[in-house]
C-alpha cells in the first residue's frame, strides 16, 4: 500500500511511519525539510518537499497513492499570542485545504483520506460522557477543529473515503505530554492542576498510531472518531498514577490563577477537560494495547 503522510516527523507521525514500514507499506513523506526528515525517519521512506500552507503539494508524490494520513499542524503547547494563534489555525486549515485541492488534479487519486482533529472541539464539559455525536464548543480550539474537519471532508468530492480522528492527550516514550511532565514529577514538583477534577482523555501513542492505520485500511471506517483510550482519568487520578510510577509524591497542587498567569489563554487546555470515549473504535472492535492509564504510563517510563 502506498501511503502519503504529512506531519510524519512529529511524535505521532514517527510511530505511524514505523508501523507502516513494519507492515511492508510504501511510505511517502511530505515535509518542509527533507534533510531533517530523512535523518529522523530513515532511508526507507520517499521524501518530497512541501511548504504546506503556501502551494499545492507535488502531484507526483500523491499520484497513485492508496491513502493519505494528514497530521500537519503547528504546536499548541506554546503561549497563545495572536501571532501563534494564526500559525495554529493556518497550518491546519490552509495546509489541509491545499492538500485536498491537489486531489482534483490527480489521474489516480487516493481511496482514503485520514485526517487529524482534537478533542478540544468538545470544550470544557466536566464529567459528561462524550461520544462522536456530542455537541461541539464555540471557543478558539473548537473553531480551529471544526474548520479543519470541514476542509478534510472536502476530499470526499474527489472520491476519497474520509475519516477524522479527534486526538486526546498523547502518552508514550520520548515525547507527548509525559516528556514535559516526568522531569517535574521526578523533582517532587508534581501535583494536581487547579481543582484536579477536570478529566484528561488520554491515548498511548502506539494505540493512536494503530488507530490511524486501522482507519486507513478498514473501508468500513469513516466520519469522525475519538482517538482516546476507553478509561479517561481525572487530573487528580492522573497525577497520582504518574507520581506512583516515578516513586515521587504528587500532592502539591498548582493553583489555577498561577497557571493562567503562566500560560495565558492556553491554560484552558490544562484547567478544563472533557471525558471523551472512543465509542466508534470500540464498535469497530479495535484492540487497545494500553487500555488503562497504569499500563500506558508504565510502558512510557
């Protein structure tokens, strides 16, 4: 299977590439920096340069592809000033728009278009159980996700089956949320954020990568799916499990006002939460390798 990937050098992208290559698939990487991508991903992939929001991707990279996995997007884990918010928005919406527009020009276009979104689309919902049909929020992150999904869905106009995975908090070795949290916890500075009652809907990176590949290869999967593990945890529960895993106390709370001062508008990701359930993946009989938080954190350490 020939698979084209954007965002392949990111934390999730690297694991998807690894799993695809292990399965014997042909991987084509669209990247802004071919040399850097080749160092990160190795010589088994084919590389094409593409500045994702300014022009159409090279058609020779897409021609004859069986599927596309679209992971592009500027990081949201920096303080959000107006300039960075524009980067967050444009990298996702404009880049996806250009990628989809290129499909019209192909003689032999992809059968599937698998794109990314985020559970931030649901907004702050407390302990409410959320599935793929739940109402959506109206804040900045929700708008980004809704516009992002809208652009991805246009790939259906060119004959592609579209599936969109709303990704939760990603855990795993060497990156994701834990890469920033573990050093703090090992120094004894870990603890609940704000009230600690907000839910953290997480997913192990290996399971998330498998979700993308399952969506790519399973023709019955389409529409939006929640990319989360089956057992969300409150922030208080999460910090307790992580503290136990690194053998350090995790009881020092970080007050909400201090987080808001330090992170600005981005603090909503830390202080607000949603209890998101992977209903469609469970209906599709997806097999989680790391269904519980304890298993995911133990493997990540």
